[in-house]
C-alpha cells in the first residue's frame, strides 16, 4: 500500500487504497453529494472486480473523499469521485 502525503491548511491528507471498513463512510459521502447515489450492492460488486481500483482520501482518521476507476488493456474509466 502506498501513501502520498499532501497538506490542507496544515493537516495532512493521505491517499490510501480502499479497504472494506471504508465502505460505510464512502456511502455517507455518496448520499451527501449525489442526487442518485450508488447502492451498497453496486459498490460491493464493483470493488470485487480485478479491473477496478478504489482509493480514499483521509485527513487524520476521517475519510473525506474517494474515487473508483476501472482499467482495461486499452482504456481507463473513472466511475465516481467525491470529496
């Protein structure tokens, strides 16, 4: 797992690979920012695919954002992003 430190008003933001315990907070953010949010099942099905990657942004121990994308041999598709 790789981390990339950044800073926001003096507080470090870490970019980390998604882990299953992150899903609850991802769903909270999803429901706050989208008028048609994805369901828990949609996330569970997608993150199980080998071609899908999900990263989260954490400030201290709080998940503040995420992105989910899918890769194939010829393309990269960003499916969702939110902060």
